[in-house]
C-alpha cells in the first residue's frame, strides 16, 4: 500500500471581529481573532494563529 501525505492544511478561521472608535484621538481600532479550522479533527496538530490589532488614524485619507 502506497503511503501518501495529505495536502490538507490548517487555515485561520475568523472567530471574532470588533471595531471601535475614539472621539478623543480620532482613531479607529480593529481587532480580529482567529482559530485553526482543523482543530475539531482528532489528533490534528493544533496550529496557533495570532490575534490581530490595528489602529488607524481618521486624519489620514486615501488620495485617488
């Protein structure tokens, strides 16, 4: 019997997303949490995905 490795891999799954706004500093805060989409599979090696946090100033604009 031929032994082949699976090409299935862990992918980050978005589990939480929050947006906040500060009137005092005029900034938008974005926060996202991720989990391993394969964590429910028995004996699957758990992959850690870091939470993400971003702060964006509302005084910055995109110019077209």
